[in-house]
C-alpha cells in the first residue's frame, strides 16, 4: 500500500558495511538521469523477502531539509532488491567513483527509513504468492528435491532442476516444482540467437559483467524427459498447473522448437492439462506456429522496448529483427495463443513519452493480452550508457505509465507471473 505522508530518511552504509539512516538527510531516488524525491504515491513498506545491497564505489546522495539542496556523502549508497511481484518505480541515487565496479545483475531500488521500517519506491503488481517461501522450511524443500532425484534417477532434466536449480541456486520456480505447486520450469535450449547485455546465464568474453547469477544448461533434454517432468507436476499441482519453457538457466527455447513440440504433444496425448507457456524472445515466427499447433497455451515475449533501436541495443539479435518479434505475436494470436509481454521495466526510460507511444501502438495493433511488469536487472548506469544518444522525451512515472496503457487498451491485464489459463487449446 502506498504511503502519502511519509518522508523517509536517507540510508547509508559505513566502511564496515553497517547500514544506518542519516539524521539530517532525506531519501533521494533516481529515474533515468534525474535525481528527485520519491513521489508520495510510489512509496511502500519494503516487502518481506526483499534484500538490501551495499553499492561499492558509489557515494550516497541525500536531500538536506535545511537547505533544500542535494548533498553527496562519503558513505556508501544502499539499494533494495524488491521481492517478486513488485516493480520498481525508481532506482537508488548515488554518485559513482571513476573506478566503481560494474554492479551484478540485480535491480537496485531506491530505499529509505522512517517510523521504524524501510520504505522502497515500488508497486505491487501481482497478488499471486507463488514465489513466497517465508512459511516453508528449507529442510522441506531439500527433502522434496532429494526425493524427486531418487524417484527419477534417469531423468537428466529432473536431476538438473533439483540439484542445480532448487538446491544450488535456490531458483523459485525449481523450488515450486519440488513442492508440487504453481509453475514448473522446463529449461531446454543450450543456445541463443540474441546476445542480451544483461543475460543472467551467459556473458561474452570481455564483458563488463564479471559473473552471472546462474550457469546455462549443459545438455539438451529429450522430449520424453521433458514430458515426464510435466506429467509429474500435473499430478502434484492439480488446481492451477503452469508449465514454462524458457528459463534463466537456458538460451532461447524457440531454437529447440522441434523438441518442445514433441514434448508438448506427448504430454497432451497422455492426458496432460494445464497452461503450457513459452518464455521467448519471439524471434522465429515459424517456430511459434509449430508450438501453437503442438498445443501450447501461451507465450511470454521478452522485450525492453517496442522501439527497434532501443530493443537492438540491449538484445543484440543475431539472425532476426524486431519485425520477426511482431510477426511471432501475430501468428500466435491467429492460433488462439495467449500473448504476454515480459516488459523489462526501467524507471525513467520505460515510462518516457516515446517509449509509451511505441509500446501502446504494439499492444493495440497486435492485441497483446497481458503485460508482465518485470524489473530490468542491470547496473543502472551501464544501461543508460548503452542507450546514449537515443531520444526518449519526458518521464510520465510508473503509475501514469500503467494508467495510460490501460485507458488506451481496456482489455489489457497487468501482472508479474505467467497467468494460469483455465481453457486449454483445442
């Protein structure tokens, strides 16, 4: 819930990593290149299961109540990584030193402190609690994961999802598979036809990003292995089962469309029900057609922008164009496939006028069904440098951004997770 009368204090960290609120300075946030105070309608208590980050090589910035001027401190800046289902409306404000290291691939929300609690610039965009684990013991997840590894000793995909994803990387989707609830991940592809600057599973040699949150899949599962995982999850999650190809530990699933189509057909032929989704860059329209005919329910198209130049600078596509992305959306809709956009939202850029106009045109023309408002996980200054020289226009703010899209496209839904769709494709 938004807080309209609060003015959080600035959070800083000392050289020993101790975090404290500054006695004289107010919290400042950043939207694109602009530093400002948080808007009254965008502050909310820091959600449970969020994290605080110290930002190395970055000096904290606050607002003096006495002078009304911005002050730069010697102490380190502090940011917050919001729990799933929340979208940042502003980044942390700071001044970087010349030798500041590139930040890891997370989203760095503006955070302050008031009345005994932390406040973040963010909005809850989905009420689904599928990635809330506060009431579930780690012991239970570990026991379930080992039980699945024992039950499916020859299934390499199940072994990967439990040993690597659930137990090593604590992947929320893999942990849900272990718990038999919500959405099951189905990584399949080892390669990708894009070179996303913020790829979380593989970086090129010489990249400024020194590490990724997880490693890419090291094998290609068979259709039988995939279908076996799907059938297991369908028996465990009987209310709203979702099955998703295109995970953080793989490349682009459309490059393995033949395998996925066979797996989906096998799953459906054995009575498998539920929402079969493909998280994709939508680069290969013919592959989308093949998967639609095999029985998928939905696709989630990842993009940072509906403007080709902005899109290309981040995705760096190989062998496809933004026109192919639009064609894939159109082909999916022709075949009754539900289409979501996985919008990688970046405050002060995504909500700018030219971005809004382009996104609105894409949604309206292609009749996009749903927009997932995800945070773009990247060093904010790195992203701004990447887009240098491109015109964006004034920033509308997150709330106006969402309001304008909904007004122009009244059928449009917003959320964070892949929705369960009650109707299966014919």
